[in-house]
C-alpha cells in the first residue's frame, strides 16, 4: 500500500497562464515545470538553472496557505500555491 506522500507525488501541479503570456512562452515554462510534484522539485530546478533562480519571497495567505514567488529567467513571475 502506498503512503500518502507516494500517492501525492503522482498528482501533477495545475499550471495556469494568468499573466497572458504568448502560447510559446507559456508552453516552455509549462514543459520545465511539468515534472514538479513538490516545492522541493521547484527549488531544485531553480538551483540547476544558469544562472540559478532565487525565491523572491513567500506570502502568507492564511495559516495554511502560502504563495512561493520567484522570477523566471524570461522575466515572468512564477507563483507556487502552497497549502
């Protein structure tokens, strides 16, 4: 039987183009982030980028939800909703 964490890793993140990026720009980011199953995956990916991307901040929405913000190399802002 799989643990909760193992089941969770099988669920992909929902990726939305709320900035209205051109389809080609959005699909490039979507392809890069498609394998992310956790914030750790995102942080590891950011560190591998050249130059490495750095988190711009974490915004608390309430006691359970936070937004993890960083700027992509192309200038777009990416936000991971953490619950």
